[in-house]
């Protein structure tokens, strides 16, 4: 039975046992490049689990065509929504059941492979649904964090070539987020300023790592980027919670996200990439635990093209080797015409 185990050395949580041996061995075989029926296309709704939410301009029945955006449970999700956490000790170790939400957000009814090929208006709708799902899952008292992310593969290697992203509601805050929160809290304790607001101001002052900006958002390559052409999109106005982003600014967010992805896809010849929204955790069951988060944290989107392999040194040490300086990456993306 799958469960969530805590690595007592690093503090990370690991979801383990999500496949049996036969399924795992099958996953090692090369995938077919395409499938006969795309489960995410209108008319194939019976190939997915019943929808959680759908955006429909006309009142067509659930799980039928007529939608422009659809949210469904992941078919092979690694978390289950039913049951209790059952936190327990296993000798010196900690574990709990694999309780959580795992959803697929089908971003368009059109069979389009990259989200950057969608219209700005459609991307804005996607962002709105991201917000709505974060807010809705906050009602589930078992969950502590909601992560929205995308895995985008090169068009030549797609099996299901229909643009979609994923949402995972977790019963523990990811260590990567906890580390960010702790660093932000420490910085605020020293300076009584938001770390991320200071980053925005510094990048606007330096200018050389900025790719693009508009009235509401900044797209830039971080000063100590971990990966070549890593790009962050961050609001200029302080806001720790993506789900509280103003409706009036989402059009600008959709545009800068579309432009940033188009630059990466064009310059790097359609690489595999991931993106993830880093936002504040749900403030329970200990609302005082992150008591300064409203002042010291700042949501942001991290886009990471996968253009280099991780070396043994990087795995073993935690150091990361970036082949190009961030300023060069920013310049190359900034100069890419879209």
C-alpha cells in the first residue's frame, strides 16, 4: 500500500509504493510517440475519470463536449483523496497514508501541445482556474499545501500531445517551500523587509538579468540560477498568496508567461521544461507557525528548461553547475524575437 515516509536525515517527505513491480518495469520501456485517441480531446471524456470542474460557455452536461477547459482527477494519481492521514511512528521513523489531491488541468479543448501556443485570453482562464482550485482545496483540513506545476516535453516525444498542467494537494509542506519560507522569515527578521520585494527592486536596478516586464510582473533570470535559462516570473506588488492575485492583473500575467515560454521554446528549439508556482501554504493546523508569511513571503513562478543533465557532483554535493552565466542567458532570451 502506498504511503508517505519522512526522510529523517534531510527532512524531506517521500511518496513511496505508488506502482507494483510489473507496472514499474513496464514504465521503463520506450513509450509510443502517439496514441490513437487523446483522452483530453472533446468526445473522449469517457477515457478520463469524471470531471471535477469544467469551463463551459453553454450549459452542456458534465463529462460531454462543449467545454473549453477541464479539471479531472489524475488517472494514475499517486495520492488518494479518500481516507484519513493516519500519522504514525515506525520505530524512529515517521509515516502517514498517501492522502491528498492529484488533478489534471486540461488547458484547452484544442489539441495543442504547448501552453504558449494558446491565446493570452485562454491562458488567463487557465490561471483563474489555478486560483479557484487552490481556494477550493483549502477547505480540506487534511491538506497543508497546493502545488501547481507543468511538465512540458518536446513536441517530437509527446505521447499525449495535449497541453495540460497538474495540481497536487499535499498533507505536508514540501521541503523546498519550507526552505524558502524559512529564508524569507530570517531575512525579514534582519531587515524588516520582504526578501522577494528586495529582489524585484535589485533586478530592476541592475536590469541585465531582466527578460521582460510589464506594469504588474517581472520576468528575469535569477542571480544564482540553478539551470541554464531558468526564468522566474514574479509580481512587482507584494503578495504571498497566488490565489489572491487580482483579476485585473491576470491578463498581464498571462501575457508575460506566454512570452517567456515562447522565448525559451524558440531559442532552445522546444526543450523539455517544467514550471511550478511557489505560493504560501495553507495556514493550518498551526496558524502561528508561519506567522510572518503575509509580510515576508512573495509568490512566484519558476520555469526550468531541461537542457543539461545533473552530474554526480551535483547529486552528491547539492551544488549546481550552471554552464552559462545568468546575465548571458537573460540577454539571449531578451533578444529572441517572438
